[in-house]
């Protein structure tokens, strides 16, 4: 059969590959150290809300220290009341000369000293109250738990990661494109991804990487992906950026033959003779 090449509007695309990753991950740990984890309430894959309780740390010691701080504050308040009475009495009789200047100064100094002790005791009580609050570990954001290392019975350590959270369960495709193609891609462009399981999804270019890798000469294009899709963090995906439409000379795929990595068509001339011609796709 013979066919004639036809001009058609053809989509212009740039093909790229890249990893699907979390848009942002939050690392969640305990803010107090040396205390035992008593309860872990979430697991990998759980969807959590901002402020949701994730785990509890033993609070017995911290509670006891808080009660002691409260008692110290009460004691300091009682001492301050007595010191103020003595200081007020000293101020009233200062002009009468019933007390020496040294004694009056002692009463006034005692009032200031007890007031300082009360302030210190209140600061200690406030710190213990905060430490008690830190025995409950809350989610800082909406999202999905991606990793969990928290184990009941383990001791919390400074800087220890207990959970990792994909913020807002938001994923992005980080596509690698060459420096030559970089200038043709703009924020807001559509991108079409083919996942390893065969599913296809549409995303949108959020940002173009500010640097080009000096080894590979490629840059990263950050593509926002829609919620509730089949993509998972860690997948490797192939995709295309849609640049627009252009005019192209088209033939049916059956008319193009592949040999030795090259593309050929057979052309019939006016004498009905057939000749092989190399073409570029």
C-alpha cells in the first residue's frame, strides 16, 4: 500500500527521568533525654493531623520535679511575705531612729534577696512545666508517617529521630534534564508521568533547579504531583514536559522501519521504482 506524508499539529515534548520524593519531610524526636518511651500510638503509613499525639515518654520523674518546684515557689512566697512586712516596718520607723541604718539595710536587702529567690523558683517551675509537656510527642503537621524508629521501652536521646513525616502527604517528581533543554521549560508547564506500575499521572512544574550538576550537566526540575495518586516516594518514573504544538510531517508507524538503530522509509518515484531513504524522527 502507498501513503502520502501529511502535515499535522504535533505535540512538542521533552522526555526526562527522575525520582519521586517527598516535597518536605519532618523529622520528629523527643525534646527531653534519658526518659523511657512508654507508648507509641502510630505506625508507618498512618495519616496524622497537626497536633495529634504520636507517643508518650515516662513522666513520673518530671512530675515529681514539678511538684518539688511548686513547693519551692510556695516556700519562697511565704518568705517574701515576711520579708516585705519587715521591710515595710523598717521604712516606717526609719525616720524615728528606732533602728540603726545597718538594721534597716539588712531588712531591705533581705526583701530583695527573697524576691530574687522567688523569681528563680518560678523560672524552675516553668521549666519543669515545659519538660512535662515534652513527655507527649505531637505531630507538627498534617501528613503520613514514612518511617518509625520509636520503640516502647527505649530511652530517648538528644537528636534521636523517632518518626519521619511526609508533610501534607505531598509528593514531587524531580526530573533530570540536560542544560540544553533547561531553557525550554518554564514553571507552570504540564508534565505527564508514567509510573512503573503502568499508571499515568499529570503534574505541574513548580520550580526549576538553580544549578546544573558539573559532572552530569543536568539540572533538576521540580514537578508537583496531585494528591491521592498511585505514586509513592522512592519510585523512579519516566515523563514528558509538554512544550506546545508544532507542525510535523507524519506517516503511519508501519511505514517507518528500524534498522541498525536508524529509521528508514521506502519511497516510490515516478517510474514506480522503490528506494530506501533515511529519515529522522
